[in-house]
């Protein structure tokens, strides 16, 4: 079983989002279903953080102890940027990569 986000991880996410956007940003705790490795095993449920900004949606999934995977989606639900090799051992790095992907994918300053 994948552990839930801990308080220090939630505090870090809140701090990083506030630094990026200059104001507190709300995010939601959720559960995501990720494909199992190797297929065709059933999907694996994992804890996730979700937030939405300027028409884009962001998801960070906790896929193990100190293992995170992030994905960003545009307003139509299409992925922003490549998702290959988007696994991180640091939550801050995962969030930073997602926010950079958003800027690069939309020409946001």
C-alpha cells in the first residue's frame, strides 16, 4: 500500500505553490488510478494532490516512499509536455517540473 501524503509534504506543496503564484493556492487531496507495471495487472490506487490554475490542471501522485509522478493538463484535458521519465524522488522537484512544463507549454511568463 502506498502511504498517504504526510503533513510536511502538504506544507511543502502549499509553500511552493504560494511562492510561485504570490498567494496561497488551494489544492485537493485525491486518489488516482495509475497503470500497473507490468500490464495487464489492475491499476494501482495512489494518493494524489490536485490543483487548477488558469485553465490548467495539475496532479502529483505519490507512487511510493519518496517517489512522485506529476502530470499537467490543458483546459481541454490534453497532457502538457511529455510524461516520460517524470518520476521524482523529491516532491519539490516534481512540483517545480510541473510548473515549468506549464510555462513552456503555454508561453506563460
